[in-house]
C-alpha cells in the first residue's frame, strides 16, 4: 500500500464513552480480587477473553448454508455435528481454553432440522445453556425467565411475540438445552433462493433463525441496515 | 429471601448503566466493553477449582435479580449478582471488595 492510500479514509474518530462507570470499576475489582486470591491467573482469564472474542453466529450460518446445498453434508450435520462443525472452522472438543474439550458442557451439539410442517426452537429452561462455540454469546432475552418459562408452555404464543406466526398445522418442537447438550436449529431454505451460492445463503441465516425464533428470508441479510419505519400515529401528533 | 448487600445496592442505585452512557455519547455498541471480561471471569470461576459452578451461579443470578436487582438491566445485573454470590459464599468479603473498588477507581481515573 502506498503512503497516499493511508490517507484516503475518513479520520473522524468514532464516538467513545468518555467516563468510567461504577460497573466497569466493579468488574475490574471482582476480577482482580479473584487473581489476588489465586482463584485463577490473569493468563487463564486472557485465554477465555480471547476465545470469547472469536465467537459469533457466522460459523453456524455457514453450516446451514452448506447443508442446504449438499445433502451428504446435511446428513453429517445430523449424524455427527462435531465433525460437521469442523468444516466451518469450529472445534467443539479442542479449541476451548480449558484444553480438555470443554468444561463439561458443549461436547454434545445437536442440529435440529426443520421441515415444512415441523419447526424447532431452542431454550434452556434451567439457566442459559447455549451453543456458544458456534453461535457466540446468547442474547439477553434468551436468559430471561419470561422466555425460558413460557417457551416450553406456550411456544406458539411466544414465537408470535417474536413476529413469527406459524400456521396451526405446523408442529412446534421445543428443545431444552442442558449442560451436555446444545442445540442449533437448521431452518428450511426459503423461497426465492434458487441458484444462490453458499456465500449468499450464509448471509441470510441470522442468529435468531439458528435459535429458531425466526425464519430466514431471501430479503433479510445478517448485516442489513436497521430500518426504522415511521409510526403511523406518532405520539404527540 | 436474599439479603441486600449495601455496597452493591449503592452501585446499583448510583452507577450509570451502559444503555444511558451509550445514548449520551452516541456509541452504537450494544454491550459495554467489560461484558466479555465479565463472561470470562464467570468461566474461570467455573473452571478448574469450580469455585462457583456455572449452574449454581445462574440459579442464584435468577433469584437475586428477581429479589434485588430486577430494576437494573443486563449485563449490569449479571455483574451485581456475580459479586453478590461471591460475597455470600465467602469467596470475598464486602470489605475486601469495597477496598479494592477504591484502588481500581483511583487507578482508572488517574489523569
């Protein structure tokens, strides 16, 4: 790259939070006290943090896109999700900082394949177990008692609150995660995607589709700009 | 019923949550920069010595949020619940934590 190229981009600094909150201080204090007491080392902690930063929903989106295009791979996803995950760069057994697989969890991932009349959705009624190696950190709502308690009892109602209205003849299967078993949903391939490449397909498999609270759409990409529709009856007008 | 811990109550009442800060400063990141390090602390506490196993921590977090920290958003309440669990289990004392908070505060706010 020439020197002149270095000056092509906009140098305006992105806004930053310019103050240190009490919560930020508390987080540091708790962490440092643990280190001081010998519960873990800074190095242990760094390894977890670096690992966490590598996690996100992209590998699972890629896995689904590959399976949509390749029936053999789809079968592998069903039969041996650990092996299938390796093909999208996720090693459930060896890549955790613990170096002995995982801290008792994660090692039994399962891929739940939707069908036109069967919709899967994932929950953890007990706490917030989530397939982090392939999906990243769980969203806040996934941890709430509201979601965890109600999804198993009234899945159709809860899904409709996410904007997913399923016809009565579609069976909903709710998978309850636990420390050993983590679920990822493989949704059905949407209409309007004939002839699409794996890259194109991977772009429409969003995190919510992989949890099962949304369905992929040909017109909705992972990195779409967030639209805000104007209110029909705005407040105060 | 969980007993309130004055130090954590004070932080919960007076601390500025990420949602307010990012709105004021026009920052888009939905999570505070310390969220990942908090998660790492939770993992490290579960790991090895199992000082605070994940399942027990999450159970307590649910109870504590329900009883004491329901008005505080996530992940701030996850952090308060973690500190609360550590204090009631004797992993650290409230005095330990109060002292260390002062040390950290002074260091982070040094000009």
